[in-house]
C-alpha cells in the first residue's frame, strides 16, 4: 500500500504545471512513480492519485449498479474531470484548466499527504481552512470521534 507523509509548498508556472516534490517522489512505488490521476476533491481542492491508488477505486466504482440514480449521480460527479497525468521529463505535472479553476488554484499551492493520495490546495485557502477555520479544540473533538469509531469497529480488529 502506498502511504504519503508530508506537506509541501510549491508554485504553479504560467502553464499550470508544478514540480512534484522529491519528498513525495521518494514515497512512490518505482514501477508506477510517474503515472497519476488527478480529480476534484471532496472540498474545493484537487486529489492526486498515484495510479496504484486509483485503480482499486475505479474498479469498485465500475461494479456499482447503473440502474441506481444515486450511483449515476455519484459517478458523474466523481469521474467527470478525472484526468490521467504523467510526470514530464522535468518532473512536473500539468493541472488541467477546468480542475485548476474548480480548486481556485493561483500561483502558490500546497501539496498535502492524504494517506494514499495527495491533496492539492490553493495556498491561501489551505491556510484559512487549517488555521483560521479550525481550532485545536475542534480538531481534538473530531479526532476523538473518528478514532473511537476505528477502535470500536470489529472489522479493524481493534
């Protein structure tokens, strides 16, 4: 399983490209270190999936029932905009204009680990979300709630 750690501030060039930080490159499996899928995130950010993380998600989505309107709606929103990317010879990735607009990406962006994927945030939005809109007390409360669910879930073995 792929697992990322880290937070990196990078810059988009005028064409919408950014250099993938070496810290993240080192955490990628060698056999697929240059292939990605970029997509809309659940918040107004983008999600960058290494191909090894994307394939099982896509496989599960492919199994969903086409006759269920909620499935069609979910697929439409989740898959529309998903784009295959490959690192160029300089180690850069190109953010498609429609996704760049969705996330409101300007020049300064932040790449943030999200377990097996990387979130891409506009710098000012990220810092507002993390430091202005979210208090340490709120984080503590959410951490307690989420981790208690994991601890009490029989499927996790805890």
